[in-house]
C-alpha cells in the first residue's frame, strides 16, 4: 500500500488486477503526467512486480517510466510550439530557429496549457507494460517520428553515456540544457547498467510507416530468458552463415 492508491477509481484497480492475472499488457494514455497519473503508473508497476515477487525492480522501472514520459512529453510540446511558430521541425535551419525559444516557452507557460494544446493537436504519450514470468518490457510511445536533429542528438546521448557509471559524472562533462531534454535518456541507461543489466536492453526507435517513436526497456526476470536484441543478433549471424 502506498500514498495515493486510495484515490484511484475502483474500476481502474479491478482492471489492473484482472490484466495482471491474465498477463495481458496494460496501457495508459497521458498528455502531461499528473500526480494522479503517477499514482496509476506506480500501482500498475507494483502490482505486476508483486505477481513475480520482484519488488526490487520498482525503482528501476518506475524511475525509467517517469523519465521517459517527461522526455516524450517535451517532444510533443516541442511540436506544439513549432506549429505555433509556423516552423517545420524537419527543416534543419528552422529547427535551430525553433529551439532558440523552446526552453523559454517551456518554462514560461503552465502545463495545463500544453495539456490542452496536445489534445487539440492529437498528440499524446502512450505507456505500456508488457509482462510474463520471463520478462517485463516498458514502452513509452509518441505518435510521431523523430526529426533528423532529434535522432542525431539521441544517438549522441547513447554514445556519451557509455563512458560513465553515474549520472553526476556524465552531467559534469556533457550536461547541457539546449533542448531541455536528454538527461532522462542518460539516466535510464545508467539505471539499467547499475541494476546489473546490459545497457542495450534500453533502446529508442522511430518508425515512419507507423508514425511513432518508442522508448523500450526490457528487463529479464528469468536467467534463461534471451532478450529480443540478442535473438535478433543471433538470427543475423545464422542468416549470414546460411543457416536460415
């Protein structure tokens, strides 16, 4: 039991309990995550982890989810601001121009404004927890693809974060607030590594065909479980060897 659970609707609690028993993925849609939304997210995570007696993973998964939701929300707000400024986020020169006012606009307006604007523009963040006795997978999804500059920046964050074992060291060398984001990505990768897992279990990908960008954290629960990335690499090796 934790503070805030008593405020959650009984219907929601029942739906979560039912889904967990059936091991069915659970999703929530958010715009700007509220305290109530955090409580819902925490309840889902704790209920799932309790089923497998892995409450030790609560901090890793809950903190990762929150950081990735913040990043995804900022990415959506960025698109709202670009539309208001009449700028094309996919045009490199216009991207630089829009980013000059991004940080200022982000702090000068209240989040209820952005929640309303995200809804008006059909932008949202979808959080999904998929689970079984073998693994837990966290998905945080935007319903748009990455701009070229965003994808480049994310790749740089992944490269740079591998040099460090803790967030403080990373921030001292690479910390910048040019886009008001990025530290969350680094924090999640470091959290995954500090928890004893392969950093590659955290990935971000963007699919043009499905118009979505997804941050994915895969946590094995069974020591014999082979993560998707390893299965894919094995398939590539076998294909190259002519075994498939």
